[in-house]
């Protein structure tokens, strides 16, 4: 069995649900950067998951604004779904944000699910899971080729582009990084072929121990798949969204440090923390997250330096 790459250093980012005002999101992004978080992420949904009555702004427009009010932190989608956009437009938007951010953009992509209410809201017929992953494979192929090449032609079963011109070339070479959220074997295979960053969240369906084991096993599978494809597994960063497990990582600073330590042992190199305040909306997003500035600062100034 192939040996998984060992993390040499951990990275930490913040993800915001776009549920508050634009001025407030700017303040939070600047604060995260000032505190030393390496990345700032935004979820790409048409409406708030589970409650469409919660105010919810659009991801890509917000990231363009965040590119202008930050200087060092990487910005990215966590993740953009293939429901809403033609793959050529995803590539063009990624190229544009790469330039607007001065080479600080990461394109995070995922498949969502047939149960996603955004299908009905945007008029896109839900796809069965097998077709969804096949579509995703074509989307990633097109986006990867377009961000690498001046002109791209591709004919798939679901998508095609003919003579698609991409100018100017990206700032980041050979292209902006691609992050793929993947849990299933087919998605992991696409990740092994194309991704610079694999993202997992495990899920509430697992017990805390089973969630850890799921991530550890998938990390090992990804390493083996990359080797089979002739890729160096160390070229793929392993990242994790904190909050989608049954653990209580924010119960205390010690609990968070223990959580990060355990998942680092499973191969995770980059951790993304949710940050929003309970007063942001009438029905707070019901998942563990950082819910006040004091805790955010303590994590940045006490927990992360110890882990580094």
C-alpha cells in the first residue's frame, strides 16, 4: 500500500456564508487576513441551504469585491456547483478573478446533489448521481484545459466548447489552483487526475471516529489513485472543512487543537473554519462554527501558533 504524504506544515482558512451585509463581509475578510489566516472562502449557492428565507448573496460577485479589499490571503469558492454555469464561463470567471486578485484565486468545485433545491430554483432538471459525476468530469476537463491553453476545443457527452479563446493568460502558472470536494471513489479519481487541493468534510452521517476513519481512508485512496495516474501525491493538498462532523471542535480551544491534531494525523494539511455571528440572520446556520470575534482571535493568536 502506498504511503500517504505527511503534512510538513498546516494552513488555516476562514469560510463565510454570505448571509450578512457587504460592508460587514469586507470587515470580516480584512480581519481574517490581519489575523494571519492564509485563505478566505465563500460558498456558492443560489439560496441558503435548508432555509431559502435567509438572506443570501451571490458568491462570485462577492469574491471579486474581496479581491479588492484584501492583499495577501488566497480567496476561493468552497465550492462552486456545476448546476449554475456553463464550464467555459466558469473558466472565464476563474481567469478574471485570478487577475483581479493578483494571482490569489483558487477555484473550488463540487457536484452538489439531486436533492439540492437550487435545481428547481434555477430551472435545471436534477441529474441522477452517476450522470452528475460524469458531467462533473467533463466540466473539470474543460476548465483545466481552458485555464492552461489559449484555445480549447472539447466534445463530450454533456458539454462542448469549440475554439474557446482565453486571453490574457492566467497570472498563476500553469493555471489557478483547482480544489475539488470529493467523498466517493469516482470523485476521488477525478480529484487525483486534476486537483491541486482535495477537500473533505466527512459528514454528519458518521460517528466522530468513523468520520476520521473515512477521511483517513479517502486520503490513502487518493494517494494510490494519483500514483496510478503518474502524479506525485504530494502535489495534492489535503484540506478539511471543520464543522460537518458530530464532534464539538469549538467547545474549547483545547478541543479544537485536539481535533486539528487528530485530522492532521489522518493526512489533512489545511483546515477551513466557519465564521459568522448568531445575530447575522433570524435562523442561524445550524452547524458548529466560530460565532464571535474573541474566539476567532484566540484561535488565530493562541491555537494556530502552537500547531505551527
